[in-house]
């Protein structure tokens, strides 16, 4: 925090995530939000902070994520600790989730994160199902395995949205009812052998049809024929 206070181009800072809600454990990362002075360039501030992380804090690598026009720079330290630093223009600095512990500065009114649109997530699910079917039929077993994993992830997102749980990055997937998780557990392929992949594909597409019906009965009716056809794999 001393570095944020000492930086003339940083006029505010906050902790978010588990550290902000005092739920951190040995596996938690550190999420620091910086408010960049109005007349400063966030990219240049990020460059200076990046140099400090490598020179002073043992950063081994980093990656950038852009969300809502804001740069999130994710550092991996030599200790394997993850540190996320986001660089917010002064007039956009705000809480975007419930865990937001202001250290200093003046934030704008908070906003709530938007849940994924069910229709979009359903579309991604049947797209992965199409690719898993073709991969199995072509005997591309590792591609099929990847597509089936993506399909299962979409089902988890849809179930979280339906149950009012945080759907982002599986953060609250473990709180889903056992009835949901048991179906997905049983649908996992036990191996990359062709029969196991076929069984998993059919079970996941069936689960998708059931999940769509709970979100949007009209869409479920429209998808009945294609999902029934998609559930069958010819090898």
C-alpha cells in the first residue's frame, strides 16, 4: 500500500476479492485496484508498476486482461502467489462487486456485475456439443475431451445463473445442489476411449436440454429436434 500512496499518479486504491471480505486463505490471490489520476496515462502507470513487480517483488510472468476498458495486469510471483492489479481512470474508479475495501481515494457509485445472458451461454453450450460430436466421429479424442469439458463448464454457468450463484470462474459452483452436480459428475468421461466419450457426450447434451427447459421453455421447444439429433454420435 505504501507504493500506491507514494505514487503521485495514483489517487486512490482498494482491495477487492477475498482480502476485502476477510475470507482469504492460503490459496487466495491479492487483488489491488488503483485509481489513476485524471491527467495521467493508465498504460504508463501500469508500465512503471510492472517494472517494480519484476525488480522488487519477484514477478516471473504476467498477463493482461481487458474488461470494460480497464487493464487488469495479473502477475505470477516466484512464490506462486498471484497478484492482480487493475488501473482505473480516476472518473471510473468504483466497486463492481460486493467485496471492495477502500484504502484511500474517492470512488464513483458502485455497480453490480452483470450475470451472463442465458441465451448466449446456451448457444455456446450447443456449439461445444457440435464440436465434441464431430471430434468423436473423427476419432480426435483429445479435441473431444476438451470440447466436452467446455460443454460441462457451460452447464455449470447456466446452473449457477439459475440458482442465483456467482457464475464467474466457477466461484460458487460448489454450492450448487447435489442433484445438479451428481448429473455432471456422472456425465464425465472416465477415459478418452471412444465408448466413454460417446456416453459423456450423450449425457451432457441430455443435461443441456433439461437445463434449457428450466431457463426458457419456448427456446427448449425450438431446440428439441436439433439437440435430439446432436445427442447421437455416429462413429
